[in-house]
């Protein structure tokens, strides 16, 4: 796997020599931030050796280098999901590349469904914790493989110690302060990630509420687990695009999810731009 990382990294370095401290992973319907990046280089995922390829609508599949709020950044316009058939090792392949590119901070975004009845469509929710319902992890490794390390050379010995702190407390506080300064309404809560690709049933939404989830999606957690283990400070931000309230449940269609994301996106873009300027 290390050879695959190096091959991908070397190809990217043949296109750009920029070192980026900030990485941004854009979720479903949230690619609008790209318009605010002063681009210096764009590389299609399909052209990068060993790099996964996005298969989901609205996930363009482009690695973008440039400046945002005066900072060098690299943005992933499109991510990968367990339900696409990718293993967790493949899902987090780009996170290892971001580390090699010099990234010290990752901002990861997603579209999600509301479980907490205090939340509504288009709300912004800072991820303060998570519930992993993929029943798998990119940190899994066999004791005899890779010297007791995971596929990226990640040590299992520190995982338990770090489990409570995947989402950087200082970044959360900075984001809350930034939202207040810019009059952006922001919530905070626990994100649950399920395998997908189908949306949840009434019974599953009820279960998630019992589990104390505030929102639910199908992504993000694998990337966060890996980023933390690689020493990258991580901030997670969700946009509520549908509501999973069992008593009033309606069919959620992709076009409606994208519409909700588009309504909330200006506030998300403003918050990320201001946050990046403070990192």
C-alpha cells in the first residue's frame, strides 16, 4: 500500500509542487465552495494512479489546488462511500495522500438527515462526536501484518487512547466563535454513519434516536478516523438536507436533498472561508 501512496503522490507532484496545510473534503451537493478557490491546479481522480474514482451523482471527482482566504489549500470535490463497493482502506486512500502533501488541518463536510427534532432542513451542524454503524474501520489490521500496523503504517496501540478526541476541540470552539461573529446560526451534535445506499426506515430512525444520534449520513467517519491517527487536526461540518422523524416521514429524493444543500451552502461557504483564514 505504501508503494501505491508514493506512486499517486509522485504523479500529483509532477503536476504541482504546492504544499498545502489545509485539506477540504466536500460532500454531496456541497461543491459550491470550489467557486471561491483561486485555482492553481486541478487533477481528475481518474488520472491519479491508484486513486479511487467517484461514482455518485454530484461528486465531480477532482483534486483542486489553490488559495482560499489567502491560504494554500487542497480540496477534494467528491468523496467515496462504503456503499459504492469500496473497502475502508480505499475510502481513506486520499487522506494518506493529503498527509503526504503536508496537510495539517482537514475540514470534512457532508449532507445528512436530522434525527434530533430540534433540527430542520438547511441547518448547519458541527460534528462533536460520532457513531460508527459501518461495523468496520480503516484502522483494522491483523497482528501479523505490516508489523502490527494498519495499511498506512498506523499503529493500533494509540487508537483507544484517542477515541474520544476525533474532532478537534479547539477547532470546534474557533468555528463557533466564527459563526457568532458572522451571524451564522450553527448547531452541534453527534453524527451517525450507516452503510447505505438506501435511506433509513422509520424503525431505523427510531433506533438512531435511542442511540443519541442527532444526524445520520453514509460517509465521513472513515476519513476522520484515519486523519486523527495520522495526526491531522479535524473539523466536521454537516448540512441537514432531509428530516428523519418517524411520525412525519416523507420520501427523500436526491433532487430535494441537493436543493436543501444549495440553500444552506452559502452559510457553509462563509463559515469555512472565515475559519480557514484563522487557522
